[in-house]
């Protein structure tokens, strides 16, 4: 079964500084990888995803993530943090399978980002 | 734009009560999901449905059941609520047949069982 580990439940960054959120996964087959963001009092929305092809993927709001198979990682970065980036971020993995069970997303524990002025 | 609507934002129930959480989506998605969200644990899948009247257990189905009588509606049922079911519940939907398609989430129902 697949699993996802996010290092650090809380991250504090200064406005304008680099945002780096770490995600490692375990899977016996090549997975599809996702980052979701949750703003206060809202549901989750998709930031970006990796399925196949280019390993560096760009998402909304200036975020990007790189799939590194050798490191089983999918870290999320943004060069310059903005106050509006304060939210909780979730990494997730899906194993593409034929059976319905393959539709499941497995989420990491989440990382809450605080942006300091 | 896909809209997933959860009927209640906040619910307070007593131990032993039967609780219904309702979710409706407006994009004709085949797949619908119920997750619970707890601090430090992320989202954990309770049940999902890949079509009307079809359901499959997720990772933590104990104490829950679901109903999918119509394509747009997916209900989560707590047969006898307990305090350890106090949590945020998130409903989601997605188009089937395409593993690239993302989940679309509702805004969540925060349930407190006293």
C-alpha cells in the first residue's frame, strides 16, 4: 500500500523568502502525485500534479514541484512567499490501477504554513 | 466550475445519535468520496462511491455507512455517534475514467459529538 510523509507539520517563513515543503512517498509502482492547498474555512483545492512526462511541474500561484524517483520525493517550492500563501498544504499520491480501488488518493499529514511580514 | 456542497458547516450532536452528513455535486461526476480530517493525520478516506448504489470501504470505515441513491448526492451516516468521531468531514467528487482528473472538495462539515 502507498503512503505519504510530509516533514514538518508547521513551517514559518518570512514574506519574500523561499517556501519549501517536503513530501516523500512510498509506492511499489510509479504513482501520480498531487499537492493540494486548504485556506482557512475552505475545502482543498488542487495546486499541481505529476502524472507522467516532465518531472518539474508548475502549478497555480507560483508554486512548483519536482518529482525525483530516486529519492521518492515530490517537494513543493515557491521562490518568494506572499502573505496570501498562509494555508495548509497536503501532498497526496494515487496509484493508477484498473480496479476501482485505484481511484483512491492517499494524503500526507499536512503542513501548515505561516507567513511573517 | 464544479461545485460540491455540504449541507452543514457546523454540527453538534450527542453520543448515540444517528447523524447524516449530506453532500451534493453539480457536475455529473461518477466518483464521490468522504474523508475525515484530523490534525497531524491529514485526510483519511472513509468511503467512496464510483457510481450510483456502488460503494467501497476506504481506510477507516468502522462506525460509518454511506448511501448513494442519486448520482449527485452522497450521504455519510454515523449510526451511533461517538466522541471519537468529532472531526472535520470533507466530501469530494471527481470524473471517473481519468486518473489525471483532480478531486473537487466541499468546504467541510465540522462535527462535534458531546
